[in-house]
């Protein structure tokens, strides 16, 4: 298939971000946080840096979600007036996750990636 560019069909990966570091230019992001409020199609999560409202296009994505749940949310930032919002693609519940240990491991991985040149 000469001349076909497959890059057009590839999606970018979801980049791990802290909530305060999210901007609309980021594209796909993933954030880890604790659910602090749940509505019909919107919920709010918080991490150690800030909080963000997350909007689901399908209310069934929020089924079983409750305050205090630890979740990883995959989505993309929306251009909004006022507070930032995240359009949700995937919600992953992480019951039993040791968040402090997870953050420490992420820091070590980042440090190692900085030491290794690809």
C-alpha cells in the first residue's frame, strides 16, 4: 500500500498528569485521584494538587462509582470558561491501590527515564 500513511489512524497515548498540570493542549491524559462527588453524568476527582470535574458521555460509565473511590480516569481536557473539565473515555476503579507507593514508583520511573537515553 504505497503512499498510505498509517500515522493518520494511530491515536496518541494517554499521558500521566497531575490535575494542576493539565491544559487543553495536552490531548489525551490519564489522572489518578479520589472521587469526591458524583452526579448523573459528571463526577469530581481530586489528587494532591487540585480537583477536576469529569464528564461522561454515557451515564452507565458512572455506575457503581461513589465518594472515596480511587480511580484512574482516561480522557481529554475540554475548553471551558472557568474551571477545567475532562471528557471521560475510560474510568478504571483501583480498589486497594496504595496511592503513596504508586506515586513513589512513578517518581522512580521518571528519574530512570531521565537517566536513560533512548
